[in-house]
């Protein structure tokens, strides 16, 4: 099993940032509205709690309080000043893809195949859970679709990167 001490600071940042970037990029790819956004936020919190309560030491460490705060600060700084939704979505999705790629590369370079597999499953699970957390495009809970086209496109991109 890998631990924080096995990675460079840059690799560790990628490992900690990727889950939050994947979550935010997935949520931003849809048009959930207020209630949908709350559901998506709860889906992310639930995913993080599962990892912390789980039996995988590396995933527990990735979701340490200080690392979560540092990731949130980095993400806020990255998106500060981005005015339009399309640019924000593209920036978040590219950052998520970059962090995910760097994190998986760091794990595989250490020969941590089991850790890399668990990490990939966790990231894919976060994206799926958030994409399915609320309906998109309905009115007062009627109609709409479970996963929007934007979310579907981002999920397909992630699947390609996680394969």
C-alpha cells in the first residue's frame, strides 16, 4: 500500500485535487439548479465519507482535512475571475483530466497497481454518483433526464482516462 510519503508534493497534490475536480467538473457539466446542486454536493460528501470510513489507507489519507482545504483553495484560485459558464466548464474538465492523469501516473509509476485500481474506481464512482444525483432539465421534479448530455460527455471522457 502506498502512503503520502511515497509521493512528491506535486504528485500528492494531484492525488488530492483529482477527486474534488472530478466532482466539481461533473456537477458543472449539468444544469441541475438549486436543488440538484444540493443533491450533487451531498453525493460528493457521501463519496468522501465512504473513502474515509473505508479500509483503503491511501484513500483515507487523500481525504484528510488539511488536504481537502488545500485542494479547495487551489480550485478557487484556478476559477477566480472566470466569467462565463462554458469557459468555467472547460477549465474544470481540463483540470480534472490533468489531475486524474497525473495521479494515476504517480500511482502506477510506484508499482501500486492495487492502489491505482482503487483510486480509479473511486474517481469513476464519484463522477457517476454526482451525475445521477439529480434530474436535469425538468420542472419541479417532473420530466428531465437523470444524466444530462454535458454530464454524459464528461463521463465518457473520464472513462477513457480511467481505462
